C-alpha cells in the first residue's frame, strides 16, 4: 500500500471532519441530499459523457494503482541489473540469461530482454519497445486526465448547485421555511465539489502522474540498455550512457 496516498487522503478528510466537530454543530447541518445528487450525480454523468466506456472500465484499476506501491527497482538498481545482464551476455552468450529473464517480474523489462534472447536486431527492437511504451503512455495519460476532469467537473457542479440554491432561495424569500434548505444547497454543493475535487480526484491525479513519470523513465532506460546490448556496445559505454540518463533526471 502506498502510505503517502493513504495518509494524504485520510489526513485531508480528517482535518475537515475535525473542523466540523470543533464548529460545535455536528455533522447534521453538513449533510444535504440535493447537494450530493448535484455534485456526485452530475460529476459522474459528465465524466461518463467525456470518456469512452473502455477508459471508464480502467477507473478501478487506476484507483488501486494510486493506493498501491509499485514494486519496481530504483533507477540505479535498474541500471546495475542491465549492466549485469550485458556482462553475462558478453562473457557467456545471450542464452546464458534466458532462464533469469523468464523469472523477471517487470513485464516491460522481461519483454525487452526476451527480444534480445530471440536475437532481435536494434533496428527492429527499438521501434517495437518504443511503440509499446507510447501505448502505455496513452493509456496512463487517459486515466490521469479522467481524474483531472473529475476534479474540474466537481468544482463546476458545485458552482451549478450554488446557483440552483440561490435561485430557489430568491424565489422563496417570502417563505422563511424554504430559505434555509435552499441556502444549504447553495453552500454545501460548493463545499462538496471542492472536497471531491481536491481531497480525492486531485490527490489521485497527482499520484498517478508521478508514478507514470517514474515508469516512463525506467522504460526509456530499458530501451536504451537493450538497444546498446543488441548493437554489441562495450560494457563501459552501456554503463556510461545509462548513468548519463540518470544524471539528467531532475531531483
């Protein structure tokens, strides 16, 4: 489990709850069904209309990815492993690593080095891996944009709810009993929209973007490493080139 995601979401909602408790009126005044319908229902409807069904089916896996720790090597460890395999191939031939590659957990790394084992040339290997990486980039970027749109839409639906509540309030100024519920809709929809957009969608969007960036960089390291191995570059050149990529990554 990704502790930072869990702590961020839990702490954010907890502080809001604490503020409500300290306010002295309890949770009752902050619960309004029409506001929930406007924000949650409206955001769900708009999101469903903006994206394809296939993208929406990946909502739950993307949510799990944000809350789960991605078990991947650090970039220095990945470079060290590529250098190790390159050394083994130089000394004993490509078949020496076949069994170890089958045991690899990283699917992109495994596929890249299986292509090496199969004797794939650099001019074929690189485009294949880059194409796979590009499609992964598209899939991930789509899911990141889903949560980004949820955040923006939730805020917009909150404003729409505010307008609905204000119109209802102004239309019933002569009836004091109707002003309160209308005012609740006006205020609480804005609150619900801000909470959903900031303390849920915003956190998930940011975490998915960070994890995607790390995975893309790791895949670029794998592509560069396997291409150089396939081209029979020296171990020194391979290690120097991969470490150069590492140096270029901002802290």
